[in-house]
């Protein structure tokens, strides 16, 4: 089965787009939907003092890269469904969850 293009959002009728987009994303990969709803678990390290910081990309494991890739895929699906005005609203977001949450605040 091939997946068609995502439903397009032009700033109008958000609730309709959101319902269609939810189904579209789940059909592609349920893990993408989890990343959008729950947010990615960004690779981090915990110091001896218990301080949590983002892990430098040069220290990523294969698992870290898989998590980052899933977030990138989810972001890609979202931006491909937006017109330029809506894209501008979310383009600075670091995660797909941030994008989705920002779009949800119309």
C-alpha cells in the first residue's frame, strides 16, 4: 500500500485537518504519532551531580540517532502538510510535538 500526500492545512478549518492528519500519520507509522503526542526522548547525559543535559551529537549511539530520525520524520510529515504561513509559525520548533502543539493553539 502506498501512502498519498498528507492533508493540506492553509490556516482554515483546523479541527477537520487535525482529524485527517492524525489518521494519516498513524497510517504511516504509529511511532511517529507517539513522537508527536508524547515528544521525543532526546538523547541526554546525566552528570555525577545528577544534572541532565543534551548529549553532543558526536556522542550519539545508533539508538540515539534512531530517536532523532523519528522526530525528523514526524517534523517532515507535518511541514509537508502546511502552507507557507503555517510553516513559518512552526519552522523554529525543535520537535514535532512542539510543532503540533503550536498549530493546536489557533
